[in-house]
């Protein structure tokens, strides 16, 4: 299993890194369209669409993303879009997690399908827009999610006592959440230094938060985003449990599916742009 995970990770990096660091944004955006289409297919399968129905949903989502990019919609989304996404994730996320695994299937299947596809499209648009801003900005956003996850894992292993959501994800603890927040605060300090020490192509998320509202804005902003990364992770875990699935798919051998890799990014990317809008 470990060997398979490593091989898959290396293959993904071999495709992702050249697309990310090329001077123009379109190779990365094109790759992200393919990935979000695959995530749409997985989402449809988790919510009762099988066979051709799931395939149609994935293709439709990928086509919507591609059409948005070709129409020049990337980089020009108004702040209202990100503010609406923030409301949906904060209020809707709280409601869904409170309703629990048994509450999710009670929603109409078509509503669940449409909601997920819209949230996936918004996350894709935010990621694509972040790449248009610059590689440094995008990486600072992605690394916030990765740091929150890694720091939460080790803090939970070392200090975890109080379970966060045992019915959804038994391994998560409140101590892990706090550890994740401490991790992203440390990351923000490093990246503020990196903004000035390296020849970057854009200001990082942390630098922009500091410019917009000072230290308080930076601290509260990164802690909020770290918390919302947990919401995204729990949300996907809840949907998988409701569907009786361990992974969203087996598209990425050793890693599960695309949704399993991007679940925490789904709320964080649009909400980060909301904080800056």
C-alpha cells in the first residue's frame, strides 16, 4: 500500500508541478478542469447516481468549468460570489454536521447532487483565480490546508483526548484542531518572511491578509480558514459514511479518489478569496 501511495504521488507531482510553474496559467487551469470533472463524477456516485448518470454529472461539471475559463470568467469573479460561498459553507456546513450521517440522505437526491456540483465549481473557480493571481499566492493557500492537516494529525496523536466528531471521523480531536491552527500560524510567519526574502511572483495569502487588516486580520483569518478546512474534511467523511463508502473512488491508487485529496480545499479556497474581497 505504501509503495502504491508513493508511486501515485510521484506521478501526480510529475504532472502537477510543470503545469503549476509554467509562466502562463492555462496549463494548470486545464489540469484543474479535468480534476474537478473527476470529483464531480465521484460526488454523483456518492449521492446515488450510478453508471452513465454519474458520468454525465462529471462531464457537465468539467464542461461548466471549461466554459467559464474560455469565457474569461477566471480572475473576474465579483466579491459577492465569495461572500455567498462563505455564507453557504459556514451556515450550511454547521447544519449538515449537526444533522449528522443520518440527516444527509434525508435531503432530496437531486438537491444533494446540485449542491455538491455548485460547491465543486466554486472551489475550482477559486483555485483557478488564485493561480491567475500568482503561483506564490496559490501555494500559500494550498499549503495552509496541508499544514492544518499535518499539524492536526501530529497534535491529535500526541495530545488528542476529546473527540471532535466521533460519529463522522473518530480519529479527529479538538486538540488536533488547535494544533492545526498553531501550525498555520507558524506557517504564516514563515511565509511573510519568504515574501520578502525570495523573488516571488505575487504576495502570499498571509501578506495580503496583513496588508488588508493588520496582525489581527492575519491571525483571525488563518485560524478561521484552518477551522473551515476541518469542516470540509468532515463534510466529505459524512457523505461517504452516508453512502457506505470508504473512499470517494479508486481513481488515485493508494490515495482513494480526487475528493479524498481536495475535500479540505473545497471551503478554504473560496472563503480565502472572500476574506480578501
